[in-house]
C-alpha cells in the first residue's frame, strides 16, 4: 500500500495522565461536593455523548441518576482541570509527529467534547502539531462510526487505502478504522487492552517514537 497519511488517536496513544482516570474523577467530584461516580458509569455516559461542546451533558445525566444537586458545569470544569494537571505526552510523541509530517500528512482523530479535547491539545502545546485535528464533538458521530474516520480522511485529502490509523482501543480505534477500510497499528501497554488480531501491526507504547516509523515504512512497501 502507498501510505499518504497517518492518523493518530490521542488519549492513551499519544498522551497519558500520570494518575488513573478513576482518581481524577474522584478528585473532581470531591472538589465540587458531588457524589462519587464510578469509571464505568462515566464511560457509558461518555459513549452516549460523543458529540457536543463540553462534558456538561455527561455529568448532568450522571448527577441526575444519583439525585445530586451538584452543578454539572462546575463538575465539568473541575474534571477538565484535573486532567490538564495530570496529562503527560508519551515520550518522544511530538518529535514523532513532526518527523512523520516530513513524509506523510498527519492527523488526529479523537473522541470527546470539543472543549475538553482542545484543552488537552493546549495543555500539551500541540495546537499546531498536526495537519488536521478532527474531534467527535464537532461531528454527527464519533468513533467507531465510519463517518468519524471519513471526516479525518477528508480533512487530510486521502482515501482509506492511503492511510494508516494508530490507536489503542479495540472497539473505537481498531474496529472503527478497520471497518472504515484503513490499516491499523495498535498501541499496546501493560495497563491497556490486549493486542487485537484485527490490527495490522502492534507497537508497545513505551517504544512508540522509536518503532512506529519503521512499522509504517514496512506497510508502505506493500
């Protein structure tokens, strides 16, 4: 395949919080005096709200389920602040993207509300790192819906068979990109999902900057 573009996932692919998301969620709820929200409940609400400007609808539904009178907007801001304070780039990630841009178009496709994901890019200093940034909050659907991947491909001006997707999550990333017709490189880690057989290749997150370029080059030869 002749690769013209590389599209990255963001969370747990290029950037990882230095504390667990459960811990960050607990910190945010404690800050505003809201009841505890377990991670699975949050993820379920997040999947129902992949489009939109902020996380407020996510927290509004979770607080309503718990009959809590905490302000969802305050909880949204507290959680955003907690994530910003904890977020760290994977070693060598920005240099990796910059180097790949010398040969390919490089994009970012990430699920989440617009303000939350833009805030992460601002925190990391990555507002201008990519040729195109596509956030599900700006779309009619998020990953794994093929329309999300089509939006990223359109933004980069390539077809599915000219692009490779790099992500960690089996459903949103691996299944979604595969069904959209893209080759997929799964980023794996000891605390992440198991390697998925649908992925074209696998790269350990700790070795991402060192190994990904050669893996992409190998795909580019076929």
